[in-house]
């Protein structure tokens, strides 16, 4: 399938005289979805070029990137190793797979797991830790947590088409910053790039700056993280379900749901001029809904439909 721009028709948009489209990057692939497709594209080519046999990467138990890497390995002929945060998850693998749909699907794609303690996981960028992994898994191509590196940014520079550069605003959720950096690099200098972080903290702006985007036409919108990474609320779930009912577009609760909630709140609050044309990037991540619903059911909360 291919990415496509879908216009959103809501009374609010007509009232405020604002045009909104969603770029459905989530439709690129059933499992290597959205920005993960873009981030892995050139990394896979480099792994082939280096004649590597395996892809090794890092993530949490419900990571979109872990599942996408497992799917890419299956499809393109690589073994895959996932270094997973939380050594307790490895104590009873069958129980973990029963309870965790993300790891269950990654395992079905053939991914081997290395469960590590949270303290060890914090060393994922340290040379000594990486050297041990290289010794344990020889001839593996290492992909960082979340997939962000220079090759990932190169892939994400292909998200915007030439026609997309006519929008006055482009909105994107942020995790590790690679996707947003690629969008900034390929944007028109006159566009406004709005970054909606899924995490909280003053360090997030520095994270993007460290990736050296080639323009300064972006700003952080830090009011809609709902308490931080992985944190959600009844209000957010209600919004995601209502948005899907009204538009037929599903949103995930970690990234795109928060971005769209914030974007529409900004429109309500007159933060866009009349005549603004907005493109919101749907970065995928829908596989995470099933895992989130497991947690919500345990708490007797409403689920994402």
C-alpha cells in the first residue's frame, strides 16, 4: 500500500476556516508501519551492503520499533535480535508471550529476545555494553532504540512529497526525534513544523538539536504529553474513539492520538490563522493499541475501539 493524504471534515474546521489533512503513513505496510518503514529503509540496505546476517536493536516490551524490525527481518531475510528492557519478562517467556501481543508477534516473526535489567538497558549506547553484544551476536547490524540514526533521518526526509510542501503547517508526534528531523530537513523554509512530544522534559528540544536539523522552522508543542511516555487518560481514549467514529481514521494512544488531540485543541483556541492548511503525519504505531487495551482492561477502564 502507499501513503495517502486524507482530508478531515469536521464542523470545527469549517467554523475556524482551517483545512486539515492527515498523511496516512500507517498504510505503508501492515507491520513495518509509518515512520518505522521510513527509518528502516536505508538501514536495511546498509545491512545488506555490509553482508550482515542479523539485525539487533533495542526497545521496551510494547515497542513499535521492535515489532517493525522483526517484521523487516522476516521479509528481507535477516535474523533479528531484540534487546528488551525488563529482565523479569524473560523469567517465563511463554507467559510473557501470552500476555504481550507485541512480543508475541515479534516472536512469531522469528525474533530472538535478550531481556536485560533496566540498569543494563541504560547502557545501550555505551561502548563496553555494545562490545559484549557484538561478541555475543557476531555479524549483526546494530539499529539504535527507536531506529533513529543518520540513515533513518534520510528515510524520513522522504515522508513529505513536493505537493506536501504547499501546506502552511506540518504536525508530527515525536519519540526519539529522527522522524521530525527528517521532516524538517525536507520541508519548505516557509512552512511551520509543529512537534508534539510524547515525552515530557526540557531535554526534548536538545534531543532534536543534537540531530542537527537544517532549518529553524519548527517549534515544540509540549502541552499534550498527558503526563509522559505511555501515560494516557480517559479523556484521551474518549477522543481517540470519537475521532475514529467521525473520520474512520484510527489513532494510537502513545503518539498520534496525543498529537491530534493537541492539534484540534490548538484550532479551538484560535492558534491558527484563517486559511491555514495543516498536514498531520500519521506515523503508525497502531499495533500498540492491543497491548494498551490489555492494561486498560486490567484497570477496568474503557478501551480503545
